[in-house]
């Protein structure tokens, strides 16, 4: 394990070969070593760089070229975001990740798996569908293998090595998002996150699902994360304070993906691994003058999956911190929090 910008870097290559627990056999020594490191990293940090996911620099360049072409399409030509389907184009400043701040300084386009939904790509440049599908296949393969690595790291029983895989078998709710941050105004002690609760590129928030893979272009700066050990993960999305200490810079690192834990994982593990807060700031005038792009891959449980604390994380007679609920209900609850809507008792956050 190495470190980069105060975040650990783990080599995922032991899980990208056809051996050990990937093919249903006993884990290899290399897989066990990775799993031991992963548990420690996610308990302390909640974030890491993951190397050797099988994504080449050419594939990454192709994906970001497709994203740039998509956001060059004239305004209104792309299919508007459909909340029910969770696909389509979200206009600039239409999202608010942290309701203590103004709207986020970004626009986005969200596709889901072509196997579960027909993505509406009207207005998109030729080649967009093929580029998105190729990237999806690469990230989905790595995601399923990372799920097995998580089960191994958490020391789940052998029969539950595919515990998380079963809950995501259809990848029905998993979503990829192309983010575009146009040039903006730099405001010292505001957009750099050091002062008041002004507009930044994405406000402080935690993700909803199991985990997120995040791709950044080049050494793109602006992303900041907060260690899970600092306790920020317990906050609801809209209540995470902006001008606070403890933020760590997480710039892009080539073909490495940045991984963070989401709220569903926190519930399944009874907070052994907690959802981790993050944001995107505008650090200086130079960055403010640039277009910035990112591609997160949000790994969400299938709607009928039950999110219930695994027995491995409960001592005899101990009650789980969170009530069991379907993934569909959990997602609706987190969206309600994001929208600052109270919908009665929710059994935890």
C-alpha cells in the first residue's frame, strides 16, 4: 500500500485475474493481503485510490472525449433528466447536494445499464452510446470483483462471499454520471470552501449506495474528502457543515479510480465502514477558468434487495443500529433527506 495526497493507494490486480475467489476457489495469498489492507483503509479513511482496474489510458481518454462532446451539444437538445428513471441531462445549477449552500456549479448526464433500460440519447453525438457502453462494461466488471473483495475484507462467512453481488445482480439501480463543471468565478474564502456557505462545484454530501467509483481527468484538483474516522459519515446529506476542518485534497491520478463508501454499506456493516463526506471546491483562479469533468459510477443495490445489518457485525444480544429496509425504500429515504423532506420515521439514516 502506498499513499497519494494523504489517501491510500491499493493495487487491485489480484482480483482482476481469473483465479482464487474470483472463480469460486479459495482466495489467493495476494487476495487475502489486499482484503486485509482494504478493511483498515475503509475503517479509517472511507476513501482510497484503486489501481489496476483494467482501465487503459486510451479507454479513459475516449470516455472523457465523449463526455466533452456531449456537453458541447446546444442547450435543450439533450433529453432532460427523468427523476423516476434516473437518466438524462441535468441542467447547470439544477442540483443542490448540500442545502446549506446555493445550487452546485455543474451540469450532468446520467445513463444506466443498457441491459435494464433504454437510455435516451437524443441529441447526443454519434459514438456516445458505444463509448458509454464500453466504459460501463469495464466499471461493472471491476465493481462485481470489488464486491467480493469487500466480503473478504469484512471476513464474511464463505457462503457469503457473494453477499453483495447477490444484492446487485441486475445492476438495476446502479448509475453512471458524466459531470461537467464550466468555468466560474473564484471567490476567496467562499468557493474554495474556507469560509462561508457560498456556491461550490458540488456541496458537501455522502453517497447513497454501496460504494462509488470516481474517474477524474488527469490530475484535476478540487475534490476534497473527509476521513470516515472523523465521524462526518453519520450526518444527513443536507446537514453536513461546509466551512469545517479535516478536508483532504484528492486530485486525479491517471487511470486510478477513487473509491468511497456509501450509506447502504454503512447500514449493512453496522457502521464498521461508514459513508464518507466529500465535496468539489474551486481552489484558485486558475482552476476556476477551466472546464472540469468527472465520471462517477454509483453502485446501488437492486430495488428488491434488503439492506439489513449482517449478523457478522453484531455481538450476541446486540441490536443493529439501523432497521432493515428494501433498497428501494432506502433510496427514497435518502432522496427525501437530500430534498429536505421529512417523511415520518425512517429507521435511521
